[in-house]
C-alpha cells in the first residue's frame, strides 16, 4: 500500500489489517529513504534482489510497535534493485524469519518522491 502524509510518502508491506512488516518511507525534509522492519533486533538487514545482495545497518526507531530502520540516499542503487527485482526481493535479519516482499511499483513511487 502507498500513501502520502506530512513527512512525505510511504509504502507498507505485510498482512492486511495488521502493522506493516516492512516499510519504505521518503522523508522529504531529511531527503532520505528509510527502510524499516518490524522488530527490535539491531542487526543489519540483508537485502537480496535478483541483481544485488547487500547488508545495511539499522537503528531502532523508538516507535511502538518496535521497528528498526536503515537510512538510504534517494539515489542508492539498492532501491532500484528492489523496485525492479524479478517479482520479489528478500529481507533477512539474524534471529527473524525472512520477509519475501513483492517488487511493486510503490517502491519506485516512494523513491521518486524523494528525488523530485
């Protein structure tokens, strides 16, 4: 799901009628993209797409429910790889089950919102 708010825009991934398992947010004020996963484990996220595998460091967001987030610049090639991966990409983190995320257009919409 994609939506705009006072901070910018956000794409949310996860089961219907529940907190998002993964979010991709454009914070227009900070001019950064935040990739957030539900949980409080501060170990790096490993993103696996059809063309790239990369680990990104995270920090707790201090929110309730708990999330950890990685900050990316809007021109980071990892965002393109996520948006154009063949059907899906995987988010892995030690101690948690992997997330299999569809490579929907919402990822590119959020990225473009921060580039504009």
